[in-house]
């Protein structure tokens, strides 16, 4: 069961498309769903994170969160520059020079 669940999460395939060498997809999904509702996956993730942090000499519980927003800022700058009046006027002047 665990290998089938890991296969779905690793490959991103649909439950119904599990290879036939795994148990029936309905049984695998039911097991995954039951473990999810009980919070087992979160407990496993928490335990592994704490273990890794302890092994590298850090506090088991993270104390800081960083969110990277650079990609959003870059997209906004490009969209804004392309629609400013001076950019539109320069594009129109360039086009008129080409048609002369």
C-alpha cells in the first residue's frame, strides 16, 4: 500500500491509473484517505523535519518563515512598462517610420 501511495504522489498519476502490480486503486485510495483524515502524513512530516533539523544542529522547530515574492514584482514591472504612455508613443513613432 505504501509503495502505491508513494508512486501516485511521486508521479502525479491518477489513482485509477495505478499499474496493475499494485493493489486495486480503490483500496490504495481508501488507505491514503484514512491516513490523511487521521493526520498521519502530517505527523510523519513533522517527525522527519525535526529529525533532520536536529541532525544538522538546529532547533527542531523552525522559527522563521520567508516568502519570496520577486517573481510577482518582475511580472508587474514588465506589464506596467509596456503600457505606459511614453512606451506606447515610442512604439507608434517607430511604426510610422517603418511605413514611410
